[in-house]
């Protein structure tokens, strides 16, 4: 999945990178700092170039902040971090309008959401009212304060985290908020050899210092456009819709995926195809995208939010039950 097409690479003129090579270069560069988890990096990068946002659900200390900073540095992008707490207000995210006596006018002071890469750390520790402050930003690329709409800079990428272990004093993300994230990832621990390598790497310097800028906003925009230009044949669109529809009628699920989920599966499958050096989507791209994009959008019929493993098993079963178009 992570290898670009040799044929496509060979056809590129010297000094010119194809979109697939841009994606590959971004994955490789981030992996220099965020070691041992190339697949996690690849999935986060694919969500970025597909125009989505990422939710990472895992225990503290696994490098979530490092991943966000490495992505920002690789893009020469502005980075901000918000530590979500119970007393955080929506204005602490979006900004506030204040009166400037010297100018005799009201001025809008921008909040930390005005950035390129935003790390929303422990997002489930804030109240639902504060969590919802990100909804408009994630979906509309803008915020509204005191009736005035303020556009966000492009690119705008949210990497949110939540701790699944310490649940006391937390507020589960609303179903609508979960639907705003293209994919949900889990990092996991490193094995012994990689953890020793991590200690050696960070013994004397910051892992971020070795990262170069591999994409700028202009080249990222080109990759983003290339993702949308990847062809999805009509029969495969029907296959994608059938998979999503199966989640809505499955007896084991209380709620299935929304049309936004269908759009995200399409975008992510296009990004997968582009990374592979193809200008068209294959059924395997849709299957892989569905396994990453849909699980966190499902609620099992017993009434509790689907645990990742349970949701994935449901998705695996549904994918196998939907016939692949010939």
C-alpha cells in the first residue's frame, strides 16, 4: 500500500515529483522523527491530502504531539496546540471581539484555531459546548464570532486526541463530532528494538531538528487537487454506496454511516490509489478505505458506542457480504 508505482515514478522528468512521490516523501520525512509507525504516519498523511481530519485514540506518551509537529514542520506550516480542559471556553478556541480604545473600534483577536495544523489534545475533556466550537471550523473551514464569519487559512488540518483509559471528568464526543473526523487511529507501543532506537535518537537532540520541508502549501494544494482528479468508475461508486448502506440496515448496528462517511470513503480511496501511482480507484482501495473511515461512525445496537475492534469486525463482515462489481 505504501509503495508508489515504479512506472509512474520513472516517467517523471528529473527534478519533478509526481503527486504520489510528494505523498511518499511526506510519509518518509515524518517517519524520520516518528519512528516505527510508518502505517500510522501514512494514514494520517493520506487523510491530510484527502482533506480530512484525524482522531487518535490511545494512551498518553506515544508521540501524538510529535506526530502533529512533524507534519507541520514537513509542510513548513503553522502549528498550534490546544489543551482541552473542563473550563475551556469556545472563545478560547475561535477568538474574541474586543474594543480597542485607541482606535475607537472593535477588533477581532484570532484564537489558536487560526493555524494550519491544530493539535486538539484530549478533546474529550472539554464540555460539549466547547467541543462544538470545532465543528464549523472542521467542516466549513471558517468560524463565526459575534455574527461575523472569519475564514481559516489553508491548509487546515485537525489532529485530535483522546485518552480511552482515564474517563473520569470526560465528555464523550457527540456523534456529529465523531463524524467530522475522516479516520480514527491508534498508535500502540513500540517493540523493544524500536524503543531502544527511540532512546538513542533522542539522547542528545530533538528528533524534529532532522526534518526538512518537503511540501509547501502550493504543492500540497496540487496533491489535494490530484486526489480529487482520481477516477472512481460508476460501478465502484455503487459498490461504495452499497457498503455504506449495509451499515444502515445491519441488525447489529443502531446507527450506520452518514453520507459524509460515503464522501470520506471516496476521498480516502482516491488518496490510496494516488499513493499507489494510479489515476483510478480499485475495489481494494474502497475496502481498505472503508475499514479505516467507517468504524468510528457506527453505534452497535446494544446502545454503547462501538469499540474499535467490534466496529471493525462488523465492517469486515459487511464488506465481505457486498458483492464486488465485475
